[in-house]
C-alpha cells in the first residue's frame, strides 16, 4: 500500500462525498518531484468548495496526515491543499477553466478512481 495513494484515495472519497464535480487524479510522480498526485475538483459555489476542503482536511487528519499548507480558503475560488505527496486543488468552475491545470500537467498520467483504489 502506497502512502501517497492512500492519502489521495482518502481525499478523493471526501470530495466525492461532498458532491465534488469532475474529480481528476493525475499521477505526476514520473514527471515531477513536487508530489506524487495532483487532485483537481470543482464545486458549484463557495459553500460547497469550502465544505469539500473541510471534508478533505478532516478525513486526512483522522488518517494521521497533516497539511503543509492550505491557501485560498477564505475566497474559495481556488483552494490549494498541500500534503507534500498529494496536492489538492478545489476550484470554482470559472477558476478551473481559467487555470486549466489538466492541460498544464498533461504529461502526468490521469488515473481513474478505481485504479487509485487498487493502488491502496
């Protein structure tokens, strides 16, 4: 069981439980040293985006994972949660379209939720 895969799986489940939209899991371990996974999700409004971030922080905290930093919570247009091996991006729909991280990190390998679960 990979520690980073377990962390990513826990975060994905938390975002999915809060109805996160278009959750993407990008394995960047072969193309970058900054993390193993980028998780990208969208929310419809500020309250949902903050609820997703709260759920992720709570679920990972219960599993013993503490964030290095969390930024953007107050405005909730783009919340960045850095857990070292896993970096989580929770966007408003507009901000996600504007920054288009999926395009920027296209050299990474997008994996499905079931593939991630198998790695745990």
